[in-house]
């Protein structure tokens, strides 16, 4: 489901804004919540640790795979070429609109706000089973030694490279 634009309606002298996808978002949010609860219910230690990492993370990376439906009118040859990836999924919807919709749906379920996503990757493929697969990873805070922290607090990356180049030429 791609992200749709907000819609506007005139009521008397007032213009109101509404989200035409509210019911779609609720449906996807319910599925996300259910799948997250299923992860909590699993007695597998790795799943518990992964779920805990996500629950305390401050930033995330997300990978999407959007499996798009194949037209029923496509020939067997075209269908097979789409399934093999020879014909790329270059049709609508745009992958960035797909991303936006699912990132918005995951707000307050997987993260506080999708502004916490600092790295994302997405691709569209054709499939006989249309679906969306998301891989969410918590990005751990970087642990710095005292000496590295001193350098970072003193120099910008540009200044450090200039300093390093200058001292490399001298030596």
C-alpha cells in the first residue's frame, strides 16, 4: 500500500484535512502489533534479545522487500520473467511511497517516530504471493575510548583530515 496524499474537504467556510488511508493504516498497525506480540510469546532466547534490543533502541535501520502482484493478464513467459527478476518491478507504486506508508504505520509500535530511522534499504520484486517483508535492526550506540572521544571533541572530520595530512607530509 503506497502512501497517499492528505485530502482536503470544504465544510462551509472551513477547509478540513483528513487521511484517506486511516483504515488501511489501522489494518497494517494491527498486523504489526500482532506479529510483535507473537515475537514476545516465543520462548526462543534470540527472539527475546532481538525484541528487547528494538524496545530500547534510539535509532534503527530498516530493510524492505515489497513483493508486488503479477497481472493475471500476463502471459506465462512474461510471468516467469517477472518471477526470475528479468523484468524488474518498475511499475507503480513508487518504492518511496511504499516505504513512507509502512514507516508511518510502525510509529509507536516499533519506534517512537520514523525520524529514528537513520538507514533504510528497499527493493520491489514480483511475486505470486504479494506481501511486504521488513527487517528492523536496532543500531547500537558507539562506544568510544577516551583518546578517540578527545579527538572527536576537538576536531571536526574535515579538521582532523587536514591535521593528519599536514603531519603525514612533515614525517
